[in-house]
C-alpha cells in the first residue's frame, strides 16, 4: 500500500512539472489575406515553468489547397514545405520570439483551417492547441501611403473598419528602427498603440473598443510622427 501511494505521488509530481508549463502569447485566431500573397502567422510561445525545457512545436492539421504552401520560419530562416515539426529549448520564463507559420495563399479564394500544438518533449499528453482560420479573398488594391529607406507602408484596409477589424501591410527595411502605429480620436486622445515588428509584415487594427466614428492613425518611426491618415469605424 505504501509503495502504491509513493508511486502515485511520484506520478502526480512528475505530471505537475509539465502542467501549464507553456502558453501561446498574444494569440490571434482569425486572419485575412488575398490570393497570391504570403501570410505570416506569428506563433509566440512562452515557458511558464520554473525550469528549462525542450518543447515540440508542430502543425497537426490543415486543409490547404493544391496551390497553397505552408512552412515554419524563425526570423528569416524557414523550414522546407512539409516539415511540420521541430523542437526548441526555452529557459524558465523565456518567450520564443520570431516563430511564425507562413502561408502562401495560392490562386483560389476560400477558407482555411489550421491546428498547431506545443508540448514538452516526452509528454505529448500535456499539449496545448492553437486553432486558426484564414480567409483568402480576391486580391485587394492596397494604396502605398509612405515609403522611405526605413519602411514601406500601405493604407489600412478595409476602411471603413467593421467589427472584424482591419489590417495594415508594411515592410521594414531597417531592422534598427522602432516603428509603431498610434490610433487617436479627433480630439487627439490616444486610443491604442501597436508596434510593427521587423519579423512580420502585417498588423491587425482591433476595433472592438472603438465606437463608430472618425479616428486617425499615425505612423511613428523612433517616436517621430511621419504620417497621419483618417480611419473610419462603422459598426
């Protein structure tokens, strides 16, 4: 009886070491893209345990079409299409930055679904999942509104913005520059701020907390405002 209790205690203790040891950070469940585009889906994961662990990250499901391709990238280094699993060691409290799944949207419109999971190596039963949907639409006309040696940025779309939010596409040419978009109302009050990571090329403008009306968004480079455009929210 004592031996059984000891085994149970050891098993429970071992399981607790892995429980809640990982989480997806700033997860987004829905994306929109146009045909013949490359969509970057950030996958930020954090080791929430008190010890270093090796984690397995993999795509377990997708319904991509024949003209579509998908692959994992860390920064500018990408795996081959079809390599849907890799491992990474994370220190306690460390967040894996720069990890993303890139989808080449192909030539057809429609909906795609993806399921990703991450778990400590050797313990797949502790996996957590992240389900993502992607809407592939007809190619949009995206107006170029600013271009410099540091950044190229397109206008927000769609505009007016609905409950589903909107997007801004951009490319940062100078990785040392700090870029962000600040939304403010007609009185100049800041409503929210969104950084533009160098590892990505699209941000989503969240409109959940914005009432119907007229706003403005300003592009800041190293805290200097270089561009201001109108943003209309219509719900």
